[in-house]
């Protein structure tokens, strides 16, 4: 196995079953990449995940620009696909969660978040790229932080300081003696746990999915030797199955991320009783 933990490939291609080398299992080194520019020690660099995030952003902007630059009453195929995606998030997520009147102004944000997260997830199954950007915790964390700042800001703007405090703590005087304990738990859950789980849910699913894909892909190559070819074929079938499953999970995780985003916004706008 290569001694370089930032290698592009996740395993040593010369290592096979019965060759006397151990199975090159995927690990944290599979999520590290050499800087394409700059020096990692100085924390000023540009690597593969940053490149994929940039390319993904360009692809999304380019797609919607091409679809809506010259909109037609009778849409072409590209415009129809873009409109379908936009309308699905607008009606199926934003309107259903926040409501049409309040939610309309947040549609562009939610649509952007959905397609960005989905594109970052999709890189996992795209040849050459083959890495989900959201499996690096910093990307989901930044997205969750944007939603968190919006949610907290909207809560204070809509309800004022006292109203926001009641909103965050779930204030309900009918709880009596347990009210202080309930308020403490709710405050901790809302302001600390909620943004953490929002980011980690996306990160953990993509991290685990990519690790499983790597595991079966490496195993397919590792066992491609002698009698191990039969086992390699089974492992390769699992690669195909896991890739199909991962495509489903990638879309679901993008959907869940924006659904929670809308839930937070709705909670910030709702009147406290």
C-alpha cells in the first residue's frame, strides 16, 4: 500500500489476493487529497474537493442560465427539466412547509440549496471525480450555518427578543414546576443540537455511502486474482447495487436538507402560543 496518505487512488493497484499483501481497506486517508495549488501546511491551498465544489456551482448556474436565458411559452426540453425541478421544490417543499404567502420569498434560496447539495453528492458516482464533496464535514457545516443564521435572525426579527426567547425555549407556563427544566432542554436542543444534526445528517450519510462504495470497489480489484475472481465478481455486483442505492440516497439527503431548512424557517415565522 502506498505510504502517501493523500494519494489520488484509495488503494495500491498492484496489490491482489494471494500476493502476500493485506487488504488495503479504505479509511480517513481516502478522504484526503494533495493540494492542486498552494501548501497544505500553510492552510492556504486549493484541492480536489474545492475544485469539485467550484465546478458543481458553475454547472448549476450554467444549467439554469441556459434553461431560462430565453424562456419560451412552450418550453424546450432543457427549460422543461429546469422548470420541473424548480417547481418540485417550490410546491412540494417550500409551499407545503412554509405556505405560499410566506414561503415565496425563500424559494430561490431553498432551490439553490437543494441543487447545490444534490450536485455535491452526485460527484460520488461521476467518473474521474468519484468523490462526494459533502463527505467533508466543512461543506455541510457551512451550509447548515447559513440556514442557522437565517433561522435565528428571522426569529428575532419576527418576534423580538422576548418572543424569540419563548420560541427557542418552548415557553409554556402550563408546565408548572418543570418549566425551567423544559426551557433549558429546549434551548440547548434548538440552538446547539439542531444545527449540529442538520450538518452531520448529510455528512454522515455521504461519508458512509462513499466508504461502502470504496470498500466493494477495492475488494473487487483486490480479489481479481486466481480463484478470487469468483469473489471479485460478487463484489463487483455489490458495487453496481451500492451505486444505484447511493444515487437514491444522494437525492433523498438533498431533499431532507432543504425540508429541514424550510421547517426551521416555518418555526421562525410561526406565532408562539
